[in-house]
C-alpha cells in the first residue's frame, strides 16, 4: 500500500502527501479517499492549508511547490526556484506570501500572486534527500498579521521581519543541545515553541526573549511536529516513532494573561473541541528523517476500527509539567515590545 508522509486537516477536509507522488483528499472523519488534489514527479514531503482553508500548499522532492485551490484543483500555482527537495512550506496568514525550506540549504519567501521570490537566506546544511536532512525546518508565520517568520536553524529560532526580511532576533537557550527541527507560534502571537531532534522542547516569550519553559521527551525521540491548542495553552506534539503527546499548562507559570488561565484540558480529545484551529491544520509530518521513511499510515492496514485521524498515531499523553525558568534572558527587549500593539492594528 501507499505511505503517507504528511497530513493537514481543515474545515472537514483531510489532505495527505502520499508516497505515490500525489496529494490525496480524504473525507473526515471517515478517512475515505475523495479524489486527488495534485500530482508531482516525486514524493510530496509537506502539505499545509492556508488560514481560510481555501488553498493547500505542497512541497515535493522534485524541487517544486504547488498552491492548489481546494474548490477547484485546476486552479494551481507552481513555484520553481529551489535546487533541492522541499522540506516545509508555510502560508502567510494574509495569503500574500508563502515560505519554504529546502534541502538546497535555503529558506525562501515567495509572492503568491506571481510566484516570484521576495527573500532568500542560505541558512541550512545541504542534503540530497529529505530522509538525510538533519532538520525538517518546520517554519511558521506569526498568527493574524504575519509580522514575523520563525525559522528553526541549528540550535536557535530565527525571527525574520515581514517586508524588510531582516533577521531581527534569535531565540536560544543553553539547554538546547541538538538542532531544532520544528517551531510553532502560540495563537496570541506572544510565544514561540520549538522541538529538537533529541526530544527537547522549549518555549520563549517573544517580547522578552526569555525561555519560559522546557520539556524533554522521556525517550529522547525526535520531535516531528508541534501545535498549540487555540485557547487552552496546551501543546500537542508528535515524535519520529508515531506517538502523539500533550504538554498541559505550558504557560501556567509564564505570567500569560492570554492563555495561562485556560490551560487545563481534561483529556487529549479537548484538542478537538474547537471549531477553528484543529490540531492537524499545520500539516503534521511523522516521518523521521532517516534512511527509512516510516509512514503515518498504510492503506493496506485499514482495519476499520478507528476512522478518526487520531487513530493514525498512538494516544500517548505526556502530562509532565514544563520546567519554568525565567533566568535565561537572552537579550534586552527590542521593537518586539510593540508586538501586541501591532496585533491591534490588524
């Protein structure tokens, strides 16, 4: 059967990147195949929805990125310019830009309207294949206004400012020993979390650039994806062995007015109790970057016992408290202090 390397869920539509070089649409929660969104000449490595769920972006090992309208897949835009397999893609929340990372060592920002290059940085180690890449480089835009693009590079998260495309800040911590692979913004846009290839997870306050919490995977498995609950201050994550974990009360000791007061999910299913901001909307990829790419699911293995997308991974909850440490001040506040004011302008 075919293997699935990445998936995204939005507005009841489940999209998967499949090993036969297609992006497949499935009904949800049934999981039944519901057509092909697009095809590549090599396997697709990452798929994501835009904020409205009207478009899907997919990056492939054939060096191309495609943007496809969900209601009419004949409406497609193709972005060419990378010289290596695509690692990750991310929509600007305003749908003006698309960011991408690649095995050619570059991170790029493209104008969606005409598919031209807006910015490019040589940030990553070059590899010939995604399976050999040290990091998935899961980059992400700040919610709502997309003022900053967060990019995991080695042991830091680099923040690039919209329009100027300058690297304004780097988020780091002494406890990070191995390269970071994924990053995710809190819904309020005030915090960034990142996960490394050795199972370390760290959360920063963006305004102060302080590390407000850290967590270590009990078996040191590589972190493949992370995403915040839309309101409760919890973080769900997946590892390279296909396990799904939950960090609860992430900001309970961080002085957060936005999320800390609502950071007590009763069960893992609480991640799915909101209409917006589903756990899987960010194109989670559970395939570990090793010489053998393990699938999310195998079509031949469908036994009909669990059609919910949560059945793709093991329901392993990691409910350990994140260690709070406000002593790691990585620099004095800068123009990032105005971040909240800028959010109000949206």
